[in-house]
């Protein structure tokens, strides 16, 4: 069965969310995008997962999924530009909330390679 890029990505996000929840994380939000504000240039992009870890750190998770490793490890797709965008998106998300119910903030990355029958899962903290 051939899956589209979108289907592979959605599957990876589902696996990442489930694995994080099994490890004590609470998923707060999925696929968050900042709302455009008229007259103000906002950062474009999406935060795949926003979660609280077991120590109550607010965690922004970038999920990269590949069907095969033919084009390298999924995390190789997170370059300097993507990293900067993730930081801005994390701050944008925080600016839309009045919560201070977390002890710290970090950005993690999850890489998933394979198929639903057999895959690898790699969670890197504070990337």
C-alpha cells in the first residue's frame, strides 16, 4: 500500500503522541498554527505536538517521519532555519496562553522510520 506524504506524517504524529503518553506526557495540543494578525507579520509553520512531561516541563515536539532511511535519518531534516522557526513558534504559542503551570520549556524532536508493522522510534530531548 502506497501512502502519501501527509498520511505518513499523520501516522508518525499519532505514534509519537501515543508513545509520549505511555511515558507520562500529557498532550495539550496537536498541529498548532499561529493565527494571522492583521498588520503584523507572524511566524509561519506548525508545532506538531505541545505536551507537559512528567516533571511539568512544557515541551514542543517536532515529529519527522520517513517510510525508509533511504534519504537519511529523519532528524537530518531539522536544519538551522527549521530550528529557529520552532523557537519562534514555541514563543508564539506561549504568548497566546496565560498559563504558568510548567516548570521549564524545551523543544524535543521525534524521529520515526518504517511502517506500521515495523518502525524505529527516536526521541531526542532539548534539541
